[in-house]
C-alpha cells in the first residue's frame, strides 16, 4: 500500500505536495451557474473537456443539461466515446493517414460525431477517406477575429461549405468559431453574412457554434449562434478572474505547495515548478496567485522549484515547511500534468478521479 496515495476522508493538510485539488462545491456552482445562463437564453451548451479531461466531470456537465461535448483531438474523443458519450465535436483540422483512419473508426461507433475544417486540403483528405463509407459531418471553422485557425471571410466559408456539400462521404454540419473575447458584435456580423450567403444557395446550416469562457456571459449577444462551447469555466483560473468572468472565490482548482527553502528574507522556494504550475503566462508577468500572500510574486520556475519574491509583502513571511495555495494562471494545462485529480469538501478528500484524457495529443 502506498502511504502517499490519498484516500477519501484524508485532510488536505496531510497530502503530499505539490498537488492540485478541486473544491467540489465551487466546481458544482460553476457548472450550475453557466448551465442556468445557457438555459435562460435557450443556447445549447457544449462543454470543452480539454480543461478537466475527467469523465466524471463531463458526466456532471451532461447531467446539468449540457448537449454534447467538445474535444480537441481524436484520442481525447476516443476516451469519452468509450465512456458512453456520443455527441462529440472535434474542433481541429485532422490531417494524415493514421489520424483519419482512427477518425473513421470512431465515426462508425458514434451517431453524432462532428469535426471542423478550414481549408480545401483538409476537406479533400476527409472526402477521400470517407467516400463510400458512413458520412462524416464537417463544420467550417471561421476566423471571426481570434486570429488562429479559420477561413478569413464569409465568402470563403461559403466556398468551403460548397466543397463539403458536394463531397461524397461528407455532410456539411455548419459553422464554428473560436473568437476573440469581448467581440460579440463582430462575431454576429460575420455569422450573419455567412448565413445569408448559405441561404441564398440553399445550403442548410444546422449548427452555428460560438465559444470561449472569458466572454461566456455575452453568448446571448450572438443570436445567430445555436450553441456555445467553453472549458475553463468548470474550474476557472487566474486568467478568468482577470477577464471578469469570475471571482477568485469561484476558482475551484488550487495547487497545494510546500515552502522548501528560504534563502533570503525576500525569497522563498516552493516545491512546484514548470512540471506543476506550467510555464504559461497568459499575459501575466508571474506564474500564479498565492492566496495566503497575495502580494508575493512567483517570479521564476525551474522544473521542480518555484522562486517566490516576497519583497512586496508586509508582516510575517512564509517559513520553511509552510503550505500555500496557488491559483494557477491556466488550469487546463495543469490538468494535463497530473494522472489524478483530488476533490475535496470542507478540507477533506471526497474522491480521486483519473485524468483519463491526459496526454492525448493527437
């Protein structure tokens, strides 16, 4: 028996650090708050599972009223298909013989699998593979201002929709975007123009999929959208607090760490480095928010250590052996660094769930 392995009933202060822990009540509140908003505005909600990668959480989101899930890679989708999820959207350009073969096998198993594409090259590859077999539903990814993937104009969206519609083995499923936050008017304008072009050619567009947690509560300002996708909301993180989506008290994930060294009065070293907190800055100049010492700055990370600048702190400083709680900059990446996620309520472990889709990178 592993004496370091946590079990239900254990006190959080007995856990070996560094370790992420999830507050059950805060997470449940996040799920309920967002689902209630979507229900109120009659928007279908499709959670993105890349944030948590945990089957039990996806099941809780579905029980709350979510309609389908969003995955980023085929191997993620396979994990959730094995767990009984059928309505899965993979928001990624899928290229390459091996990936498409896995996609075809997954499509045979599911009745509501969907993927996205933003180029004729991607559509051609899918059409060649699915010709003569069970049709695959493909949405056109649109760059409505996010500056990542996506066709650049509504006219481009129409052209790709035409190609999908004409391809044997493919079904045009609609439009999809991952937009810039706080840009509802621009998204609606883009979608409205594209839908008008599709209608003029008699091409049905059953799904119009909008996305993002930072401006999630503006989803109703994009009336053309039939669904919204979001992932980070389930835990929330420091970047979501900055975006105004939530408060620090609505961050369900904390990283428990231990101070292992205090070389100077103004410097402490914690047992959490880039293998725990990630090196994602997301526009911050430091690597997380320490709840007990809000003026402290996690200035640098090596693999196993975090360097904390205490020079702005007044009053007592942390001592060697002290435990701290950190709200990470980016919770999604933290999930992918751990095999298990520990849940708790009122300071006691409630359950340990495997991060089933960890490391599913294609």
